C-alpha cells in the first residue's frame, strides 16, 4: 500500500500594493516580474513598497510570501540611514519576499496595532502573522536573513 502525498500548491497569492487586488502567481514565475491582473502594477518590484493603514491587510495580510515590514518615520535619522540597506535587501530578495515600508506618523493605526515603541522596527509576517521582530537599524545582510 502506498500513500500519495497531496501535491504542494504551485501558486502563490500576492496582494497588489497599488490597487489591493489579490493575484495568483505560479511559483515558477515569481522571479519573472509578475504584474497585477487588475492594474498591471509590478507585484514583486524588487524594491520596498509603501503600505498604509487602508491597504496593509490586502497586501501584507494576504500574500503567501514572507513579508518584512520596516516601521519608520521621515524624521528618524537611523531610519533614513537604514533605507539604502532595506532597498538593497529588497533587491536581493526579489521574487522571494515582499519588503514593505510603513510610515508610523502617517499610519498611526498600524503603529498601534503592532505596538511599535521605537523606530526603526522590522517585523516579519508569515500569512499575516508576526513571527519575528527586531528593533534598531540593521545592515542589508541581517535584513535578508530575517526574511529567510
Ligand atoms: Zn493592482
């Protein structure tokens, strides 16, 4: 007697940061610059995307890829210092993770929901659930490691 394993899903769901539509992308196409079926915006641009209180859940909560959220604010020096490292990590993780920035001044509901006490704070979400958190600026290598 044999047991056949159910095949793993070969698709990933990715929420569009531009229009909020949930897209279904074949796993083998994740590295091919997939675009949103509704608005044609790039789904995995290889650079950080800005999310807000009103579209965070549609993207970060529903995407199957690991999501790394950088909680920051424009007046925060260490946040600005880390921005190039975060952008570099987004490039390295293109097609494998979604890197997201949330301005805590402009989006107080998210800052409160995640109980952000200092910035920058990085939060890793899997299927919308927090699995890791790190406060303070990090170099690109450590940001990449957090998404793996
Ligand atoms: Zn879209």
